[in-house]
C-alpha cells in the first residue's frame, strides 16, 4: 500500500512538496491514497466526477482541495505554492475526507440523508459541517490547526461576505410570496452561501473545542457584530455544544450517533437559513417548496453599507484583514 502523488493540468511537483503531502496523508493514518496535484482544480474535479457545474468560489473564500471518493484527492497547485508552509495541513485535511469516505461517514459517500429524513439541503449542509468539524479537530490534535489561517479569526470577513452576497441576491431577485419566481431565484443564490457559513462556523467550533481559539463577538466592530446577531448568534451555542460531542475524523462514529447528530445539526442549519430569511419544505419524493421567514433586512443593509463606506473612505480595513 502506497501514497501515490501525481500531477495533471500543468502542475509541477518537487520532492520537498511530495514529502510534505505524503507526511500529511500518513499523519491521518492513511497509508494508501491517490493524491493529484493539479494546475486546474475545478477542471480536474469536473472530469473526475462528471459534475460540469463544479466551481471553486465560495462566499468569502476559494476551495484548495477536493476529495472525490475513498481513494483520490486533488490539491490545487496554486494553493500549494501560495501557502507553502500549509501543504502538510492541506494534505492531512483531504486525507481526513478519505477516512470518512472509507468508513461510509462522509458527505460524498452518497448517504445524503439519515433514514426517514427528507430534508435534502438541511441534511446535506449538516453532513458537510460535521465532516469539516471532525477533520479540523483531528488537525488540531496533530498541531496542524489554524494553518494557514484561523477560521475563527476570519469570521468577521465571512459575515461581511455573507451580508454582501445576500443583499446582491435580494437586489437582483426581491422575493415575495406573490412572486414565486423571484423568491426561488433569490433562495437558490442564497442557499450555497448559508451552507458555506455553516461550514465556517463548524470549522470555528473545532478551533474553539481544541482550545486554540476563542470566538468573541463582543470584540467585533459594531456593524460586524450586527451581522453576527442577524445571522449566527441564535444558533452558535447549539452548534458548538452539539459538535463538542463528536470525535475527530480519525475515530469511527457509530451509525446511530452519526444519524442522530446529523438530524440535530440539520435542525440548526434550518434555523441558520431561517435567520437569513428562508424556510424549505420537502415532499416525500424530494419536491421542494420555499417560504419566507422575513420580509425586510434593514439591519443587514445598514451594516453592510456602513462597512463598505468605512472601507471606501479609508477609515477601516475589510473585516478580518
């Protein structure tokens, strides 16, 4: 059994990078894997999965690696070169996804929902968030946490980006119960933004649980604190307390605990979405209906505009910078 490291789409590989990648993979207890360093991560993932719409951009960030099954992970050559000191951590993170795949616990394993739970988006978001928490917790146990940066430190940045994305979606498609087309269009823009925020909060929960960071909203600037109150404050305690009960990715999780944890976390993801303004209703065959939980967003508008104005006039830097 070996860790194979190859390249594609113009990526180059030297022995030092290969050694760091191999060390990260093996640090997670994985001794057989296919790691591919790629010069075009989005293209590689599309080709490997057949998902022609796969893209790297996320609200407030860009994907640096992707595990596609229980044997193969792709690493972005650009990310590896830009964050040279973080290569071992990046490889270890993807190795964590390999472990979860192999045990049938990971999001992409195909078990997108616990039995009898038809909430496709909420459960999928919960599985993503749980995976990232457990993997991040394992990295902290190996002294690879907060590498190359801390998600907890970046929470203000992500809150601002979520606010911007939400307002842009609302501006393009102002939702109402009488205009279902704009309601659905706005929701489809906002759903991936909210899912990413849930992942960021779960990364942060791992950093806090590991004792390496504290999340202190009282230290945020007033407009960022307003966004925290709007989006995340109502679910943060429940999220962090639930995730603290979960083992890191190197340890197996019993099916019963996995499914009950996903259901509880799916409830939290639904509440996070409701705080931003939407509620989903799923039929038994996966059919979806969308409802509004609020009809205006004055605090969000004011907070985002205040931050934008401060950045423009030079009186403040972008949140998290």
